[in-house]
């Protein structure tokens, strides 16, 4: 079946899918949905690449270090599985592909550069800023790691996959710095939660915006979805999180991205086919696939 949808930000390599990862991916492909599994640190980046190589087309990966992985203060069992404390105080978790990982991580530029050279890798990230959970030096650490991943994206000529939570002012300041010279397209602001003014400034920098299941059950984002032109919008699930209506209460998965397309069509008063076709084209343009 020719694909007609593209879930540009999902995590089927996470522990939440450890028992049925391939069945979930196959369900998406059979429904005409291509996917990008987004890395959040070393092991989830490696697992995203491994999943992509099991399929000749339609499954891709990004590699990067999520801002909350720059410290060890928070553990998500859906991402890393059950935890086992080590003598050092570092926590480890079981991934979908097996093995253990450290929750906190230093960014190793050479390591991620090597991962990024894989032909199935289409972007750098999930990287950015997350001020929802803060320690005294979190902002400084996150900024340094983010700037290094911007440099990696520039060197590898691959778009950024950006995470931003409660930090748009600082994020935009970093992206507007003279050292941040992006080729077009610059990348994706995933799960965009900023204002119309934030969207305008990021639009001018060459970024695209992805929206997920939250827009199907919350009205907070209606204005900004209407504001951003369709030719700068991408679709995502962020699975296993933020399941769209009418599937609330279930684990999210890429096949559900059609609900996001339907909601955007409603908000913009467009045929769903136009939303699907345009967002697929946008996705292929951003990731060059």
C-alpha cells in the first residue's frame, strides 16, 4: 500500500513496546503510515537505528540526547523499563531491544556523529530545552548539550528534532545566535506548545512544527494550528504518550496518527486528503526520504 501518512516523531523502540514492537510497526506500515523513531539517549538512539534496518522502507531514526537525560533525577518506565539502582546511585533501565542504560548521560559528540552517519538516520535529536524539572545547574547543562547537537546537525547536514518545554524564550535565543546557521529545512519543533509569536519567530528561522494527539482533546492549540501554514506542519504521535481521541486510555501507537490529521483538517477546514498529502510531502522534504 502506498503510504499516505507520516508519523515524524514516535518511540516504538521504547520499553512500552518491548513485547510487540514489530507488530506495532507492521500495523503502521500496513495502514500506510511511515515513521521516524526518535532517539532520546545512547541506547534508544541505537535501538531506533536497529528497528529502522529491519524494514527496507518506511521506518527511519533520529539520534540524540534529550534534555532530561542530562541528569539522573527522573526515570520514565515507559521509556527505560523497570529500574535497578546501582552502587553509584545511577539508575538503569531495560529497553525494548534488551540491555541496560544509564539515566543520566554526558553528550559524546564523536559517538553521536558515528551514529548519525548511518543511512537510516534522518535527523539529530530529540534535543533542546526542558525546564519542567529543574536543578540548580540544569539550564546551563541543557544549553551546552543543545548547542553541541546544533553543531552536530550542521556538520552532518541533518535537520534537528527539537523538544522544548517551558523554555521557548531561551530556545529561540539559542537558535538565533550567529553560530546557529541552518540549512533549509532547519528541523522540526516537535509537540509544539508555544505561542503564535514563538511560531512566527521559529518559522522565520526555517523550522517546521509537528502536532500530536493532544490537539484532538484539548483546545489550547487551536489558534496556533490555524496560524501555521499547512506547508510547515507535520504529524506525530509521540507514542507511547499522549494518545489521541477516540483512543484515550490506550497506549498510543503510530497507526493512530490519522486522528491528528483529521483534527488538523477540521481546524483548517480542509479535506483530510489534502492534509495527509501535504504533511507527507513536508515530511519527505524535511528528512530527504
